[in-house]
C-alpha cells in the first residue's frame, strides 16, 4: 500500500487521542484481541462478466428510487448490478431541490429562521442553532447564558430523537417490520411534546432567535423533562437488548459498508459516520461552541467503520446526550435576567463581512456560511449540509455488496432529503 | 364427511342411495366449505397479524371498521376489488394474468389433505404428506411467471429470489418431515395424527400410556429438532420475516408483486396467507397432534365412524368441534409465532438465507434423520432386524434410552453445526480487512 | 478502550457479544423476549413520559391531544369581546415579516375624510401557503394576531384556505381560553393600546364584521347621537354627567378630539379665546390626549443630537441613522404648517360657529376653503381642500356632540404644554 | 501540530509556496447604491490563493500543516467586482479553528483545478458549485449538474440569474 502517498501526515493526533494504536483499523492494541469481522463483499473485478470462459452474465442497471420505500425520500441511486452484486452506484440528487440558498438570499435574516427548519426536518433545533450562531457571529450578538443552556438542551434532545428515529429507520431498512421504529417514534413523540411546549411546534420549531430563544421554557417543561430522563435509559437499554446481539442484525451489519478511517477523512464525512469509522472528531469537543465546554461527555468511536459501528455509535451518543441533558438540568441558570427573548433583534443588519458557524448536528457538521453586505438580507447564504456530504462515499461503500446491503448502508448514513437537496 | 352424509341419508332418512352419490355429495360439500373457508382464513389472518404486531409495537392496530376493527379485512377486500387493474405496457399480458391463478390454485389444493378433526379429512391420501409438499412447490412457478411477465427489474429480482428460496427450503422442510415419517412409517397425514395419541409419550411407542391426545412428536427430541427446522423452513416458504426476502419491501419494493394491483395483488396476498395458514396447520398436525387433544379421542370413540357405525352423531359433532378447535388453536398459535418473529427480527440477506438453508438446516436435518433411525431402532426393532440387546427392556426403558440418546445426538449436533456454520460464515467471503482497506484507499492521491 | 480528553473520554464502542453466550441464537431469543414484553404490556395505556410500555396511541377523533399553550398552528385575528373592536391597526408589521408572504391587508380609511385610521379594512391570510412560523404573532405590537390551536383545516376546497377577516376573527375570550398565561402576560398592554385605537376609529370601522348585531347596535347609537345633537343645546351637559361608555359621550369625545386637533392647529398662530372655566371632564381627557400627541410629534421632530430639525433643512446634513426620522419630521411639520396656515383663517370661525349654531357650519367651511385658496400656493390646493373638509367634519361633529366649549379649551391646553406647537409656528 | 492563525498561514505559505498567496484586495459586496452612504468594502482576513495553485496550497495544508479535513467549499458571487470567490475550509482533526483558503476567479472564465482527486469528499461540493454557479473544476472526474436537470440552462445561484420568470415559468412576465 502506498502509505507515503495516502497517509495523512498525522494518522490521528496523540493529543485528542486515537482509539487505535499503530495496529490500525481493527483497534488492535497490545491488550485487546483483534476485532474479527467478515467482510462479505464480492470482488467486483473478479466477476464473471470479465471471464470469457464462464457463462456470460449481463449487467443490469436498476434505479433504486426516486420512489422507493427505503431511500428516505426522493433520492435515486443508479445501481449497476451483476446478479445481486453491486458493481457501481451513482447517487442522483435534486428531486427535492428548491434552491434554499437563493430563497434565503431574498429573505431577511430573521425570515430565514423558519426556512432552516425545513433543511433537516428531523432536527430543526440543530439547524436553528447553527444558523443563529452564524448570524450572531456575523452581527456580534451576545447570547445570555440561560438561552445558551436552553439551546444546548434542545439540540441534545434533538440528537436523541434523531438517533432514535435513525436507528428505527435503519432497522426498518433491514426488514424488521417497524418494531424498533415504533419504539423510537414513541420516544421521539415525547421529545416532540417537549418541543411543542417550548416552541409551539413539534417539528418546525423555529425556536431560536438571534441572541436568545423565542420564549423561556414554560413551567411544566422541566418536570416532564425529568420524567423523560427516566424513560430514556430504559429505552436505550431495551434497544440494545432487542438488537445489539441479534444474530440476524449482526449478519446484516457486520462488515457491511466499511468506510476506513483514512477514507472517511478524505471523503469529508462527519458525524456518526466519521466517528463510526474511528475518527474521534466531534465538534462539540474539537471546537466547543455555545456552552459545550461546561459538560462532561464522552465521544464514542467505532473501530471498523461498518454499519454495525455506526449503529453502536449512535446508541452510545444517545446515552451521552442524556448525560449532557442531566448536567443541563443541574446547571441551568434560573435567573430570569438577561432577556432571552430578543424582540428587538427582528431586523438584524450585520456589518459587511463573512462568518461561518458550524455545529455538531446529529447528522454531522452543519455549517452556515454567511456574507453580509450590510443590508438586512444575506448577500450569500451557504449551507454545509452533513447528510449531503456524507453521501459522497456511498458508491465506494456499496461496491461489491448486495442490493439488500445498499439500503442498509444508506440507512446507516442517515440522510434527510430536505437537507441533501436543499 | 362421507360417514356423516351416509349416516344422515341412508340411516336416518333410510333412502338407501348408492355410495357414489353420497361420495359426490360429500365431496361437493367439502369443496364448497373449503373454498368458503380459505379466503376467510386469509381475511382473518391479515386482521390477526395486524392486531398482534400492532400490540407488539405498542400500537392498537386496525380498530375502526366494525367492532374492534373486525371488518377491516372486508374493507380491504372491497378496496382491492374496486381498484384499477393495471397491466404494464411492457408486460406479457397473458402470463401476467395467469401468474396469480397459478400461485393461488396449489394453495387451495393443499387443503385437500388437511385433516380438520377426527374423521374430517377431505381426502385421506396414503401419500398425503407427499401430496402436500409436492403441490406447494407449484406456486414457485407462478411466482416466476409473475416476475418475468412484469418486465420490471425489481419483480425479476424478487421472482428469482422467491424461486431460489422456495426450492432451497423445500429440502430441509421435507427432510425434517422425513424423520417423522420414519418414526411412524406412514405418509398418510391421518395416520400421522393418530400416531400421536398418548400423554407426552406416544401410545404407539409405549403401549398402555393413557390416551389424552398428547403424545405429540414435539415431545421427542427428533420431533423437536424436526419441528424447529420445519418451522424455519416454513417461514422461508411462506415468505415470512426473517426470510421475506422475495418481497423485501425495503430493498426490492414488493418483489414479484411490484407490478400487480387490485385483485391480482390481492390474490398473491391470498395465496401467501393461505399458504402460511396451511404451513402452520401442517406444523400443528405433524408435530402437535393436529386435532389431538384431551377429550377428542374419547368423544370420537362414541361417534359414527367406519370402526363404529352405531355411534351417535352428536358425538361426531362434539368431537369435530373440539378437534377443529384444537387444530385452529394450534395453528393460530403458530401464526402468532410467525407474527412475533416478524416483530422481533430483521430479515436476512439472500445469500445468507441460502447459506443458512444449505449449510445449516440441511446438515441438521440429516443428523436428525440419523437420530430418527436410532429412535426407531431402539423402540421398534427387535431381534428379527438384528437388534437384540433391547430385547429384554421394558417399553418405557426403551423409550427412555431412545429419548436420552437422540436428545444428546441432537443437542451436540445443533451446537456443533451452529459453531461450524458461524465459523464458516466468518471465513467465507472474508477479505482481509487491511487488503480491503487498501483497495478502497488506493484511489486516493 | 478509552482515551482521556478534556471533560470526557473517547470510547471505542464494544462490538458484538458482550458475554460469551451459551448457545447460538440467544440474541434472537433476547429480542423475542423484548417484543413479548411489549405485547404483554400493550393491554394497558402508556402511563406517561417515564413509561416505555403500553399502548401509546391517541385514538384521535375521540381522544384529543392536549395542546400546550404555546402551540401554534395558523394565525388568527383577535377582537375585543366587549366593544367588538379588532385589535389590529393594520401596521403592516406582520405582512412585512411573513417569510412566505401570505399576509395581505388594506388599511381602513375614514369614509368621510379618506384619511387612514388605525383599523384594518381587509385582512387575508393564505392558509395554504402559511408555514406556521409564528413570526406574525411575535412581531405584532398590538397583540392582534395570535396563533390558533385549531389544526383540523383539511378541506377539499383549496379556495377555502384563502382566509378573510370574517373567518380570521376570534374573540379575545377564545384566545384567553386556549392560552391563558400567554394572554395574561400581554393583556394590559394590548387593551390599553386598543382603547387608544378605538378613539381614533370613526363610525363602525374596526369592528369585527361578523358581529352584525353589534355593528348594527353601534350604528343605531351613532345615529341616535346624531339625532340628539340636532336638538338644542340641552344635552350639552349630558356628557359631563353621564360617566362612562354611553354612546353619546363616546361620540362627543371623538368630536372633541377632532375639534381639538383642528383648533390646535389654528391656535398655533392665532391666539385662542380664553378657555371657559369648568370644562367637562370628558373634554379634559381629550385635551390631555391631544397634548400628549403633540408632544410626541415634537419629540419625533427632534433629532437626538441636534436641535429641532427645521423643515427647510436638507436631509443629507443629518446623520444617516436619523435621516429617515428627520425627513418624516419635516414632512409632518410641513403638513402641520400648512394646516396652521389655513387654520388661522378658518378654525376660529368654525369654532365660533360650532359653538353657537350648527346650521351655520357649511358657510363657515366655505369661508375656510376660500380663505385657504387665497392664502396658499396652488400646489397646496389639495391639502387645503382636505383640511377644509376635515374642518367641516369637525365642526359638524362638534355641533352634534354639543360640546360647544371643547375647542377653546383644548387649544389653551395645547398651547401651554406642547413644544410641538412652537415647532409648527417656527415652520410656518 | 500547531494551530495557525490566518496571518501565520499567510506567512508560512509565502515562505513555502512562493507566488501562491495573493493580496486580499477589498471587495465591493454589492453594487453601490445610487444615493446614500456607500457600504464599507469587504476586506477578508483569510488567505487568498492564486487559482492555479489551489491544489498545491491545499496539499500544503494537508501534508505539511495537518489540516486534512476539507469541510466546505462555498462560492460567493461578487457581481460588482466581476469575480467568484471560492472559500475552502480546512480543519484538523485535532480540533480548533479551521483555516480558510479563498480563490478568486473572474466571472467570465471561472475555472479552478479540482480537489476531487485528492479529497474525494470535494466531489459533491464541486459539483454543487458547478451546478449553481457554473464554476468549472478542471480534472473533476464527473462534473455534471447535481441538483438541476441536465438540460437546464443558466446558473441559478449567480447574482445575475433572473429571479422572476424564466423560460420554464412565465417567460413573458
């Protein structure tokens, strides 16, 4: 292997720590036994079409999507198969394209806030936070402490609900008839109830404002949240018991859709996909924003980078989110001072300049790049959408696997088409 | 049925009609009944499945149409009938049309040999079991027709998967039944049931066991393993999770049914659910005694039957009701297990399915046949077959020894085969991870 | 394996089986056990947030979800139960902020004068394109637009989703029921603003159009008031005694304000007659209001860091932030000046006439018009005519209300209290 | 690895990659208004790199400085100045702030060497930039429209793209 050429100068820095010692991908260290997984992947180049002595087989092109039950929206994969083995896969986008960025450049800064909800409609709170942070950076707006805590609380709840849903969809794609999805949806509904209490809407929350949030948490919020914190570990434990050691799931997930660490970095994937590949990169730790530097939480990483690792990383992230929420409940400043509803900031006119703010959204790095020309409308508004970029390695991840694995790999990336197509 | 009709016409009314008329009447009656029952079974099963799986998912399930949603399947049927029947332009019209019929017909025929209660079997074929499985394979032809005629790639893939799966899983299913057939020495389903009288020990094996109708094969190690294998194979044949690969909705949309709509689609569904029902029923019949249960034998002894023409028809009715109740209860219990598995498991991939069938189930059934041979040798054979050391054993001791030996053989075989299978799965198709990573990252500059 | 980092650690997730399992297939049995537990537990309801078993379905049409107060679905317009006046003043804030631009409105105009009044004539929301963001309710300074809890909007008729004011109107009591604490927070301010706005709404403008009987009642009251005014000055004392909310008094108050305004402008240049002692309390209030308004106008006219901006001053000299305000002030000042110019001739006459006999109003107005024509340049003709009409109206109303002493009183008050007056004088 | 500020980066790149770093000239963000005060020009603090040397500069960031994670490629259309600015954003997996490389290309000939051969993750970013702005990335393996359909004409995110009415919807309006 051409290590000299490929290797990034520092495989993984010692400071943050790499999960794997020089042994490499399997997480082999002196103490640990190597992870044995089987990569059930056919060699594409060895398929019989190339061999004249063998039977002549025909390659088949299949369009998986845009109207397919498990493409998570209107998404098309142009798949070339030999029998059931994937030879090539090209994602085709654009069925949900609405030129979100152009729309946003016609709107004022505040008017864009509800539009960001529609990007990744599973995690509207996270989108709101990233956008609000970008505008605050651009206009130099301070956020009161309580508002920051509320924001982090909301985004961590969002992370739990996203992972609960994403795992449910992943398992659904594997063919378990909605059971885990129903369980995940049940928990998600509870969190949505909380969102509804605070923001007034379940999914399109539109809760954040520049320099705060719309309104303070209602008094009935905290008791409910504490109740939820009781249910959440039970839910996660049950999920693990139901699926973690399930032989069928392990058959379907282990060694499927491997994305090695180096490749994951080169492909710019972020979020659980990157961490599942073993790169401990979490923006909450790497570049703490908001008040994330005040909480203790772990960064789970995988060791192989297959579907199973992503599955496990998501489970662990739900636990860590719950941990953060518990700390927020403890630390939340209850002083009502520092108006967290900045009604005066309805017309933001940031000075000329640019700003980029990014957060660790449940799906990965969500960034907003804004250029201001001093008018109330952004001159340039660019979304760095995690689900979109995480789709880049899909072709490489699927090549050599079976048709049935494509949907599982896609499910493990966890995309939302609203964000992919924008 | 013949007995009842005969008794009714010739004995009660004293008309003395010839035997063939009575046979004709009874057969017509039976056919009519079955064709009425089968679709209703399917309708009820869809409702049953939906309600049960909804409960497993903390939902309620259909509860709007009729009391507790009982009329929901009727509403679905109405919807199916009133939907537009779309035939794709590129499809082969006739094959496309015929395929559902070819799929449904064999499932209906399979009812012919299914005994519902004591003396309640449409046709008591002496090769009933063979007939049952021979006929069931025909529907694979229909599936392939459907897939090919639709000229849809998903349909084609689904049909290929379906045929491969059905053909592969016939073998473990039949092999597992072979062990049971060896125990009884008959292929007649009625005789298979009758051999399961007794109380946890078949009275055929150990004479003198009280007959409570509980001498089921499931209580023998051979029968248990055969049942497990058979049930797994039945899941695959009935295209149930975790083997619902031919119609894996998340992968290939609806498989061979993709291009069907309206009642043709409904017919596929009908065939599938009826087949599931039949597989559950046959599992109940062969391993759980079918209509056997406490009281049925006692009642049937007093009823009109070829052996006892002077019986009372009331006992016919009672025995029939009780027998049918037992059979349906067992069948629905199995169907519940199917639903339960659907609620609990993801589905396998097609190659894993094949591996599982060929590399695990078939060896396991082969071992089971060996156990069955041991069982037969220990219980039935005597000096004339060359087995002399069991000569002086009491029947219960013979039974005990046979039970212990076969149990040990089967457990060891199961664990060993599972280990071997797991290891082979891990090794087979394994590419060294580093090498694999290299191939992936080689393109990087 | 784990690596320590700041405030946490990096954990490599543990793959596969945690324990050496006894038999292959135990993981499957575990999963089945979980599902069984759910099946067995599903014969009761889910107990709440901390319960993960039990049916959690809402059987929707029978079982309604309990919506939190903050819940927002579609915007509605509020009107006051008592007066049936709408809170909306058509300030266009919501129309401006609406991200999908689905709010449209027109401002109500006084049919007599054509001058916009703080009420909305028509208000349309396209529910089909509304994104329920709640910005409109958030920005509304009068708390007139709020988010409804009604979510059953599905219809087969697409046109129905373009919703007009009649369908948008909801009484405050309705909103108070669905969101008691949120309304309690804003109630006082909103009601105060509403009272202020009602005073500036002539006739039945601004009343919820779907309350036909209320409007009819109000019309009758207005007519009765007008009829009463034709009678001799006998009822003149009535407003002083009748304390609250008699329609006559309201009308009188309105008239007083109008007269006061007119007179104020007149009084800027012309020394007003001496205020008679013992003015009716109702008039006093109006006068005070006028004074406040004048003061406000003056304040607006002032640039924060500069002395009062004179109309003639070029706008460019002011700092950019205040440019707009300055220009606005200039325009306002100019208008006031113009009015003052014509008022100098017309208003005293009018006031006098109003005081003595209503029948004389038309000639007075005519005099005013001619005076204005004579006094101002042709460019101001229109404005002058407008002012004349307004003066006429004011006169008529003053006569109708029977508040003969109103005009002089107010002018006196304004003169002493309003720096705006001096402003106007300077401009003219 | 040291974390760098933009100034340090400019310094080091000027030393190690002569000619790559360009002077960051102020940009007029919007066309100047007819009246009223002129908006302030936009002076970026980030490193502006010559378009031809973006690959070298990016590889320098990756291989020498350790900024291996290409997070984002954004394009800004400065219509008044007639240029497109591409904003490349790099991070280290150590954490901390990222580094920004900006590339300015004329609007008439927007051609930039592609980073996709080195960062396959740049693939979709660049296709998006091509689709919405018409930036041509030379050496890109699969430079096709990504959101818009292949027959679409025009570059919808450019500032001079007609905002209302096009040949698909009401051309006459």
